[in-house]
């Protein structure tokens, strides 16, 4: 009896190559997608850090303004402004005005 020789099936090689190409393309797509997401996440984190720094600056400014507002609402500050800008005096005080030195200098 004769020996049976099996011939290599050519059809079998093509699907393996096609499957390899498909797997390679899918791997490239996955790597590209992951890289794009990584870059997006890094940009978002940098933006978050920048915004957090801005928030801290605004909080500090807000605190400073609150303190200044409290100071401006105090009786001592209101009295100081009334005396300096409006020229007001307390009852019982005498206001002296120097007529020789009215802020223009001595040029007469």
C-alpha cells in the first residue's frame, strides 16, 4: 500500500496572516487610544492644579477684603475718616485752623 502524503493547505496560512494583521491593527488602535487618554488626563490634571492655585489666591484675597471690611465698620475707623476727610470734631473739642499755613506754601 501506498503512503499518504498530506499537502500543506494554503488556505490555512491566509487566515493566520489576516488574523495577525487584525490583531496588530487592534493593538495599535488600543495603544493610540490609551496614549491619547493619558495625554488628556495629564492636561486635565495640570489645569486642575492651575485652577486650585487660582482658588487659593482668591480665597486669600477674599479673607483680606473681609478683614478690611470689618476694620472699615469699626467705630475707630469711621471716626478717623470723619476727622481726616470731613473735618468733623467731637463735642467739647476745639478746632484750630492755621490761617498762615493753608497748605499752599509761603509765597505772598
